[in-house]
């Protein structure tokens, strides 16, 4: 029954997003500053605390970072059109020019840098596990032989296959919220992705007391703002915006507002260009 509810919510979110993009998306210019120009930005729609579409609008740390950056580029909040960019679609969305930039729990790595460029980083997260409260998993290799859920096109899924637990039975879905259903029903033993994302799910009313984070810090995930490859002018502008966001304390305020409710212990603001391996 629970599983059903989540799926229905996801479907509603999807329906909303379709209608939201259907209206007024023809003005996709990126000149900025006045003139009613719009900017299209890629985020996640189903990650509480990070990027979430709600009936009242969009919330999450990535949304706040993106809004700040857009403002520095000359766009008001009302000029922004939000587009859902699931993990597997991010590079393509940038290459096609569907979005001007992406702020969607998007880790900087060499493989992705062959296709897109990144500004930032603006957050350091770590891969972790969401498990049932009574679970005894204490390390990554405990996952071998276990049923694990993650998302196609994510570093989380890749890391499991390559390093963390190559013998885990990994299921890959399109979004993390789909994985949650399986955790409740017992179809999967754990959901793996960044702790920043998992904390948001664990804090949801319907999951409180049922699921917990294992707290393993399996990897370093340096979140960057994805942009089209070769656009170094935009990269410089976004880097400057992120630096300013940290300096004027808006970054800290966004962290508190979005991660505070989930009790997520974030790392300090990273320095621009400083990738933690
Ligand atoms: N940060 C990781 C990634 O970029 C996992 C989260 C996500 O899939 O968005 O792949």
C-alpha cells in the first residue's frame, strides 16, 4: 500500500512537470538581465532537500544554488524554467542544449568531463546506504550477495559495480524515489547513493523510524554545476557566483534551510576547483 502511494506521488510529479514545461518553453534564450528572457535549468524533481518539485514550487539545496547562480547571470527567479534531468540524462541534456546548466546532485568526474564541463564544486557529499532500521550492514563489502538498488547513469551504481561490492545484486532504476518502494517491500535490502540525498528521504514522515543511513562515507562526491563542453565564459561566471554565494553566507543559509530538517551533517563549503578525490 505504501509502495503504491509513492508511485502515485511520483506519477503526479511527472504529470505536473510535463504541464509545466509545456507552457511557455519557447523563450529559451540565455541573454539574461531584463527583457523577460528565460533560462532553463536542470534539477532533480524527486530528491527532498536537494531538488524537489512540490505543488507549491521547487525546493532544495540545488534549487537554491541554481537560483543564486541564475541571479548572478542576470535572471530573476521568475525567469527560471526548471527541467527534470534524471541521472542518466544529464550529459545529453547539456549536449543538446535543453538546459543552460544543471544543478542536480551532479558529481564531477573524468568520464563526464569528456562530454560536459563543470563549474564548482559547490558541495562535497559521500556515497552511503539507506537500509531498514534493524539492518546490520557496517561496511561496503557486506553488500555482496545483497539486493541493492541505485540509479542508472549515477556514480553510485558505477562505484558498486567497480569497487564497493561487485557481487551485490544491483537493480538500477530511473530515480532514487523508485528504489524506496523496494526497500519497504523487501524487494531490495539497501538503496545506495549520496548521503545528502538519502538523509532527505530518511527524514520523510512516512519513513521515519523505518529506515536509517549506514553512515559509511564510501566515496567523495564533488557536486558541480554541469554546463556545455567548451563554454569557459559561462564556467567562469558560475564559479564567480558560487564563490560569492559562499562569501556572503547565502551558501550556509541554504545548507541550513535544506539539510537542517534532515539533520544532514554537511562538509564545509568546497573551494572552487578543489576536487576531493
Ligand atoms: N552524485 C552522484 C552522481 O552524480 C549520485 C547522485 C545522482 O545520481 O544524481 O551520479
